[in-house]
């Protein structure tokens, strides 16, 4: 969603790219997981994935811009707005 809100006009193209890489992840992920399992046993696929996710979290924190403060509406039930923000 962050990517699509920054692009604007080319939303369909960005959605197609996201879906393509999601599909590639579904194909490549189990293949690499099986390879790591054969290479190092049960713990190696989970260790590799954990290291990759922590690395991705640091890169995401460093590269994404800070979120802007948004004002909640003062009338009505604010529970739905608090849930989404």
C-alpha cells in the first residue's frame, strides 16, 4: 500500500509487479527452503529466514520516510479509525 500511494497514476502496473513477485516468492521460497533443509537440517531454513527478516526490517526503517501525523475525526464512533491508524 505504501508503494501504491507514492506512485499515483501507475497503480495498476505497480499492483501487477507486486503480484508477480508474490507469485515468484511462492515458487522460489519452498525450493530454497528444501535446499537449506538438505544442507543444514531443520534449523537452517528458519535461521536464514530470521536473519533475512531482521535485515529487511532494518533496511525498511532506514529507507522509508517517517509517517505523517493524522487527525482523527471528533464526531461519531472513533473505534474504527483507531483500529486502522
